[in-house]
């Protein structure tokens, strides 16, 4: 159990009358309500004195529609505790004091909240829309409970107000949002001198799907299939974060066997994505044969996925309270994976001995540690730049707290480092699956969810293959989903890409972009 006494005393001393209902939930969460204007001071105190940083902001419509709420979730990774602060926001004057200049990810949360709830962030340095595009009416805020979709959406043709880069010899190269191939839409606007990129602006949200709205009114168990489809390559990461939020809310204890099986499923997802990414990065250097062989291994893994869950992308594997499937009879999963890993290691060895390939990787797309920290970068993007974070270790879930594994960290922050992160994490995934398989003990695969307290928030954190995923949930008195907030790591990992490509040449952008490989769908909720 976390001792919050020092933090509680600090809140009482620094926020007299500005924090109320201070209490501990689930052992390592300190919950409180804060007054308007107190969030900035609270964020500063938690960072300076307690090493906790903002992880999530959530806006919510009060059940009685008398006011809005904005929730701030702060996380301490070193000691695995959280502060969950809630602020009431008047419907007549829907505004909060901005944290944008204090912590960059807050600026994006605030712009999102403004577009979806109409809550203004006072003092925000960038008032431009984030989610809302030109065809959204200015008074349409879709996540409000009383929002009515307009009968007609019309684009008035006003261009997005990009801030241009001027100077002699500077010109722009616009790319997208429609691309060749089957990737989702995103607009990249390069400012260049000759071939050198001096600025990149990224515009996303062309396929806003209303995902969080689609959760509302569903029974909790029925939300799993939607969570699985948030980002198609992250079925287990998102469904597990969602289920863990429900289990935290209902204080449901997942059976031991299910916890180890969850590790196996999550690492299988990490493994097939990392191997495929290595091949794709090699392909962008012109080394297509490596990509062909990595796709061959990916196919072997997808076929194993189907044996595990009946689905190549592992859909249906995780359910609230546990898992749906046990390991199939007669499948020696560890032997299969060691065979695949040995094959992959040979491909990596051949690739890295090719100096034409390594010359393209080393020194390209450098993301400094400070820039990664400033943007709240997650996953292999952060770890490749020297940021030692991993939710499997820092906020243990499933059975990770009982397993041995290494969190690889590189310092160079270039394409080479992000590539080698995949190689090392693939090996760790196989070792974790082997450990989890050995520790499987007889027992149930799932436990029934307990009672859901209405209008109480809870969250789940999972280290997906791209980085930490957070699902925040709230249920109404009928037991139906009232609000779900989703944070895919792509939300914070897309912006640093603009910095990583600076001083690179335009032809290296596909390589830099692939080494980040962020999700459009996970971002464009």
C-alpha cells in the first residue's frame, strides 16, 4: 500500500480550501476535487516535490447536466502511484486555466477538449482546432450528452491556418492527406531549403470516428469488441487496458492463469509488430529481401495467433475478468517462437552487416532525450532516446510483476536506435512468453465482474507494443458505459516526429516515419 500521508499534508498546506474530498482508492490512487485555477499549482507541486507527471486529461458531462468536469490523472512511474484530481466546470462559463505552457501534452488534451466539449483553456498559446475540421459547425460539441449531430456538414473551403516558414530559398512540399497505398489519411507539410527539411507540420484527424461516443450506452462487456478495433494492430493492448479499467472499477481479481495468458497474448502482439517493423524499415532503405523474410515470419506469427484465439489479430482473446481461450492442446508455443526468433536473428544479422542499410539508419531522424521528455513520448520512441519508461515494469499489470525482463534503452535517438529497440524487445517478448507458459497453473480463465459503482472513474494502463495505453471509464446506474476516454501512445508520439526529421533530407522522411510507425486510427478517435 502506498503511504500518501506526506502528499496529503502537502495538499493541505499548499491548497487550503482548494482541495476537497481527499481520499485513497484501490491502494495507490489519491483522489481529490480541486477548485478552478488549482490545476497548474498542483501539477507543479507533483512534478517538483513528488516526481509525478500529467498522464491524462478527461472532460466529462455531469450526469445531471448541471456542469462539466475535467479530470487530471498524474502518475509517478518510479513508485507506481497516481493522483486523480477532478475539477467542476460551469456550463455557463466553460473554461479552465491552461497547462499548455507547463507541459506540452496538456496543450493537445486541452485543444481536444475544446473541440469535443466546448471548454476553453484560458491562456492556451495555440487556439487552432485539433480534432474539429472546417465542416464542423462552431457550436457543435459531439461529446456533450445533449449534442445533436447536424443534418448537414459543409466545408466552407477555409484552409487550415498553418504557420508558414518564410525566407529566401524556402519552399513547401505538401504530402497527403490522401496517400498511395492503404494507409490512413494524414497531411504532412514540409518546409525545405534544397533537400533539407527545416520544418514539418503534421495535420491528422481526417477520419475522426467518434470512437469514445460509440462506447456510451453499451454494456461493459460489449465494449470489448470496440476497444479491439481502436487500432487494428493493437487488439490486445487496447482491449486489455479497457478490461483492466473495468476490473479496477469493480475491484475484480483476475485469476492467476488468466493473468499469465494475458502476458502471452500481449507479447504475441508485440512480437509480430516488431518483426514486421524491422522488415519495413529495411525496405525503406532499399533492402527489400529483409522485408520479404520478415513478412514471412509475421505470417507464421499470425497463424499462431489464430491457433491461440481463432483470429489472426488476436480478437476475442481478452474478456472482462480474464481471457476467453486457454492454450491449445499440443501446441509447444515456446519451441515455435524460438524457431521464429532464430530465423529473425539471422535476418537481422545479415541486414546489419549491409553497410548500405546501416549508413541510412545511423544518425537519421534523431530525437533528443529532452524533446522526447518535453512531448511525453512513450514506448520505443522514448526508450530509443534515453527515456527509461515501460508500464510493464513501472505500473505492473497482468503477471508482469512476477516475471523477469529487461527494458532496453538507447541514447542516440536515431532510426538505428528505434530499429534496435524492436530487435531487443522481440527477444524479450519470446523470453516473457516462455516464462509465462512455464508458470501457468490450473485454474479458471475468468472471474465475473463485481458491481460497478455509478459515476465513479477508474482507469487501466497497459504497455502496448507502441507504448503505454490508458483507458478511463465511468458507468451509469443502469450498469451501462457512461464515458470512456482513450489515450493511445500515438497521441503523444506523433508531434515529436516533426522534430526528428529536422535537418534531414526529404528522401529520408519515409524512413524516419516508419521508424516511429504511429497509428492514425489510434490517434484519430
